[in-house]
C-alpha cells in the first residue's frame, strides 16, 4: 500500500474516504464550539437565532461578552501567569537535564533517565494528590515544630505551578535533548580551538544551536500548562486558572460565553503554535 | 579542567535530583505512608491496611476500579485501530504539502484545552444537541434523543482526546520505514495483508507501544471526559479519588485509591513493555 | 532462435511533460548479464522500476520469456529485484528474510528450511541464518540480498546499483563475486549502474543510456573501441577530445583542423561526416604512443611534440599531461609499463603520435 504499488481503485477510494471521515471527526467538535460562539441565544444549541458578536463584546445582561466578564478575564490572567512560571522553570531544568544526559557518563545514569521519564506514565491526578499530600505533610510539620505557617504549601498557585512543572519538565527535557543529540560536538571543539573558554563556547555555539528546541519546548510547556486540568484540579486554591473556572461554569450549565472563550483559546493556541513552527523553519 | 568538569556535573545534577526527589519520589512515598494510616480518633492515627481493606471490601470501589481499567484498555485499542490507517496514510501515502498539512491538521485539536474538546462533544451529543436536532429534523425520531451520559459517549470522548498521542508516534515510526523495504516485500511475492503483518507492523512496534502506553495512561487518569460525557454516575476511578480528597476530605482512603491507580498503571505499562520486548527508554525517550 | 528472457519494445515513460524514458528497445538472452550504464538521472532506474512493476510505462511493452507482464502487479511478476540499499527486512533474521518469498508461495516449512540452507551454502555463508540483518558486513548483506531473490528462481534478476554503498576495495571484490554468482545460478541479470568499470567488467552486453534514450548497445569491447556516438566515446573510458572543422575527407579517413589550431587525422568508421562539418575527435590516452625522438613515432599520421606539464602517477594507470608546442589544450597520454619513461620529469620535451584509426571522429549536430 504505497503509491508505487498498483492498487485496486475501489480500495483506494475507500481508504481516502476513511481518511476524510477521520478528519471530519477531528474537526466536528471544534467547529461546533466555534460556530455557536456567534449564536444569538442563551444556549449553545440549535435553533440558530442569528449571528451576534455579543458573546465577545456584549456588556449588558443577559449577554455579557468575554471582554466584560471579569472572573473569566482574571482566570485567563492566572492561567497565563502559571503558564509562564511553569515554562520558565521547565525549560531551565529541561536544558540542564539535557546537557547532563548528553555530556556525562556516570553511575546510575540509566536509572536516572528512567526516573526522568516516569512522570509520563504517572496519571496526572495521582501526581496532583501526591504533591498535595506531601506539601501538607511538610506544612503541618513546620507548624508543629516552629509554628511556621507556610501558606505557599497549601493548595494555591504555588502548588499548581509545582504540580504542572513536575511532569512538563520531562517533555521539555525530551524536546531539548533530541536536538542536543544532533549537535556536532566538533563545533564546540572548533570554538575552543579558536580561543573560546568552555562556557563561552557553550553560550556562543551550543545554545544558539539549541534555540529552536528551547523555544519549542517553551511554547509546548506553556500550552500544556494552559490546558492542564487533572493535576491542577487537585492543587488549586482560590485563584482558579481558566480550565478550572470554565469547568465550574460548565457544571452549572453552559452559555455561548463558554464557546466564545473556547474560540479565543483555539485562536490563541493556534497562533502560538504557528509562531513556533515559523520560528523553527527559520 | 578536572575540577571544572566535576563542578559542571554537580551543577547539572542538582536540579534533576531536586526535581525528581521533591516532586516525584518523596511525594509518592509520602502518599503511600498516608494510605497506611488509619484514623482511630480525632487527630490520632495508627498504621494499618484498613484503607486497602475497605477498598477490597466495598464492591462499588472494586467494580469502578475494574471498569476503569477495562474501558481504558478498550479506548486504547480503539484509538490504535482508528489511528493506524490514518497514520499510515500520512506517513506512506501522502506526499509533500498534503502530507505536512494532514499532519498539522492532526495536531490542531490538541492545541486547545481538553475542556473545549469535551464541551464540543457535549454540544453535539446532548438532548438539545446538534445530532438530536438533526435526527428530529430528518424525521428519524419523534422527540429529543439523549446521547450523552452513557459509556459510548465516554468512549468517543476518550478516543478523541487521546488520538494525537497515538498518531504522532505512529507517523514517526512508519515514516522511518523505507519505501523500498515495502517494495521488496511486493517484489518477493508479498500481498498487502502479509506485508502489513510481517513488515509494517513489526517495524511500527515501538510506535504502537509508546502510543498505546500514553493513550492508556491518559484514559486511566482522565477525569474530565468521564464526568462531562458520562455524567454523575459514570463510575470512573479518578472520580472516587477526587471525592475522597476534596468532597469527603478522607485523604487516607484517597491516597490508597491513588496508590492503587498507580499500581494498576505501572503493572499494565510494565506488562506491555515485557510482552512486546520494548523498554521505556526506547519507546518514550 | 531462443526466446529472450527479457524483451522491452518501444518502452516510453513520461512524467507530465518530461519524458524519462523514450522509445527504448532491447532484449536480453537467457543466462546473460546485461547492464544499463548511464549518468544519474538518465532514466535507467525508471526502466528498472517499470520492469519490476513499480511504474507503469506510458507506452511500449515488456515481455518476460515471451509473455507480456504489463498487467501483472509487482508481486506476480517472475522478476526479482536487488534494491539500491538492499531493503533487507530489519525486523527479521537472515533465514526469515530469505524465506520470505517462499512463505508467500505457500511452500511447506521443512522445504523452506531446506531451500534457505541450500542457498546460504551457495553464497558461502552457511551459518548466518539466525543472525540479524545489522550484524552482517556490507558484502554479506549484498550476498543475502541476492540469495533472497535467487531462492525464488526468478526468470530475471534486477540489480539497482547494489554496489554503490560499498567502499572501493569491497566494490572491486564484489564485482568479481557477482559475476561468479551469476554464472553459478545461471540466471539472467539486468544490472544498472553509473559506474562504467562495474558494467565493463561484469556484463555480456551493455546499453549506454543518456537523457532517456539508449545511445548504444554492445559488448564492453565494442563500446570501448567502437563507440557509435560522441556521448559513448566520452562517457566510457577516458579520452582526449578536440573540436574543430573537417577540412578533407577520403573514404572513412579525414582531416580536421581543431579550434586550437592543430591538424589532426581521424576516422569516421562509417559514420557520415563530410567536408566542412563541425566535428569532434576522441583519442584514448593509451592509444597515444610516447617517443624520445621524432624517429620513434615517424610511422604515425598524427605527430606532435610537447613539454610535460604534470606527471600523474597511479601505478598501472599512470599518465602524463603534456602541452603541445604547436599550441592547444593539454593532452593526456598513458605511460607505458615498460619502465622506459620512468624517469620522465616535468618540463621534459617528448614526442607523441597515434594512427588516424584511433581518432574516432563524430560530426556534431549543432554544426
């Protein structure tokens, strides 16, 4: 079944049809979400009551648009803040991890590598509760022993950042390590030969080479953090990130406001992904 | 030079160790310890297996546990079956621009939150949803049809949500299969099915395994899809964990549940790797 | 007359507007070694893929043992192919690789084991059945790839530049071995390559291909000594080449004044060349005789003297470059093996000559 093998017309057509159906299946839910963001009705469902921008810009009840809905705006801000923190941390640790595994041979390297991969095969919700349990153990101990009230270790943004960081770092490490693997070490040696110090060589030669992967890892980390639900659910405090805020709304019943937020999310993350692809083509 | 080398090593090793120990290893050990605690009075605890005993004694818990495992396995198999032909089409049949466009299209749904995807399915499947309206409009049914809140809906959502994690590794491994190897198979008298069985699938095995592991993990640990598409009584194990922790505030039992989920996923992942002769480093790294 | 094992008539393949293969016809008698030699991109791989069934010809016919195979898919054709990068199945061991085609034919298990053992014996690697593909050396893989096809006893074996990936020493060795395997299996081989020495050493017949067409089909000797087109003359072997205008013709003998001002005698070997034509003369370096004095070369009708500008030592294939005193581009001359000129050095004056027979002359079409 490759183009150079002559193939029965019917089979070929059926295969094509299957692929088309598959992509319809992929597109359908998103298309529906996007379309109903413009429905002039209280519910994101048929019948179609006419086109409106009110769910984006409306400022009167009952149709308050995204840009006038303070809790949603704040949740977007919270998500962005968490996403930035997680991305910076994950990329930093991911880069050091990549260098460690690429440049050093040491005892326990294989074991550490497997441990590094583990967060990928731990369910997100378990990661969440284990960090929740451990942080409150520590916080309780601090209180019992020194009367210290460590608010940071109670459910809240710090724990959310740590929880997301705990598994996104693995992804960042893999992305950066894959590119470092392709790096030709003799380039660094050439830099040393031309008078650069070891750190200078890494800074001027290796890091620029890694840049596409670092940016890629940053964007992927940001997107993953932004859309994370499971881990966040267990660690969240009073400041809810967007996915949690939307979840709470959805439980109460949906309005096209949620469609509008979703559409903005789609556009936002597509743009971000596009920027990343363009950057990596460069 | 030697000292600098040493220092560099220590500096690079420290963040890794801090991350793995403080956020992965110790929390899980602590969770295990908490799961062994039994509340005997206010603020008084004893070490026992009581939480695990209540897990085994309560049929609802066990049933939910087994059901979650079986449905996750089914979701994984379905995702593989649906995704494989598409991955093969992208990797081996499509060429040039079409190929990159299709690959990108596969990724698009996953740049948006799982919540949005699930929301989309809700709009489609619920009683007042698009499908129901369409069926009524076509005159195939008389009244509204509720397609949400059943196991099929959960399955549709799970497969949809994990598709990317199956298709991407499959495309990557299939892509590395040289066309001439398939041609050689035909040249030596092979037919489509025999080439698929003897050449394509063995070659794609690492991709199949890594895709399946990730999809299984995501299904097993999924909370959103079962709740939203399966409704209140969807009986998903993560729900039990959530309610023990957040609603009933019984962390000890919740931790035991979490540990059971961890064991289940580890056993299945380890078993899959053993059965197929793959390693975690090879499939994930 | 026996039916040829492979026969292509007026084979043409067009991709859109460009034609990759244009009206190619040839036949390959049973048990012979046929090569298609041409630069990369000349269309030789296209021919091979049409014979194997991976491409459908735009027009023309392909017959194997007298029967057209155009309607047969690749897995039903009685030809097998050794791929450029061999395409051994990395997911199987050697025995399973070789047994693959037999399993497709539904041969019984013990029979497969016996046949695989036999063919491994024949390629001189009896104990490697259990090994993995990547445990073999380049030469061993080569032989396994051939064995995998030969075990099916195909009418024709196609080989698509299979030696390309090997290093020089091994390639030299494999040339001889391939030829030996071909006569041992007594099967028709069709071999494509861009390396003339592979084609010249192994083949019974060679087709030289350029820009989608066959320029000439003939034995290695024919191609080397009696090229029929300027392309063959320049592509097969090395040549000194002069371009100029024909000033006189008598029978096949002719005189040409080159653009650089040399007067040369040549021979058109029956090709139409007439007075005043633009033409080219090709002379092989080893056809040119070296002499210390003018007397040594007095019996040749082409005589020149010149100064040695470079010595290109390469063992048996050593050459010198010399610049003629009468002007014009440098001439490459083979150094005789007798040792007579072993002490030649740069700047020495030497005399060279060759007979007009050795000066292959072609009228250029643009003339």
